[in-house]
C-alpha cells in the first residue's frame, strides 16, 4: 500500500493483464523470458496448447499476468471482449524478414503469415494496441517504455535489463515444429472457435 504525504493510503496501480502479439521470429521467446517473474508469470505461445478460445482466456484466471503470442492474433476481438482491461502491444517485424528466417528451417507459411500480418494491422487500426517495431527492441529506452506500459507496478530494473539485453533466447525450432504437428487438429479447432467468436 502506498502512503501519500498526508498519510492517506493510496491503492497500488491495477494489475492489468496483457497480450503481446507478433509474427514468429520476432524475439517473442526473449520477450516472454524478460517479462516473466514468479510474481507476474508470463506465458509464451500458450495458444498452441489450447484446444479452444475459452481455455486461452481462462489462463488469466489462473494467475497468468500476460503472454507473448505468435498465433493468438486471430482471436484479438474475443480476448478484448472477455479479458477485462487487457492491454495489447504489437511487435512488428517486416514480413519478408520473418519469411526468410522461417525458410532457414524449411518452412514456407506465406499465406498464414500474410493473414496474421493483416490481423496485426486490424488490432492496431481498432486503436486497441500500442505498436513497437522489432528493430527498436535493441534500444534500452524502447524496452523501458515496454516494461512500464505492461508492468506499471513493477519497477524497471536497469541491471536486470542489461543482463537480458545481451542474451539470445530463441525457440527450439525442431521441437516447435514437432509440437505444431502434434497439435495440428487442436490448432484447427481453436482457429474455428476464434473465427466463430469474431463473426
């Protein structure tokens, strides 16, 4: 509890949930690790393991403070409607760079990436998301703004930030590809659920 100079107590800032939306290969794993702490758990691509939109939305009721997602952008309308006070941030990496990065792993998902890129445009156009350019994440000032916007009640720690800034955290792509194949039918069901919710 914060105490004002006159002794009157002031409630701490509300702990609003958040969802960071981005295309793959946009430092999403790094962001999730950087934002995460036991006091404010942050997920990464939890949508992959969700069989429907309700499971995704309910994750916030079980203590998850926020999540960094590369596929959940299809459901931004439902998330906005069912997660009170949710904050969105988009991290935008040029589509061609994402395609080139995925191509190194033998992946060509051009149609899917174009759809997700358009969805990112939509959530921004709706005025519900703050936008960060991928290239700006190397700037300490950008990261400081990012942290303070999503976790306003948690002090930005320059030493911790500096420690993370030089660390390369990436998804294990062969393991992720295997996970996506294993969860393919559930992913299709989730996509349909999200589409139905949006219509």
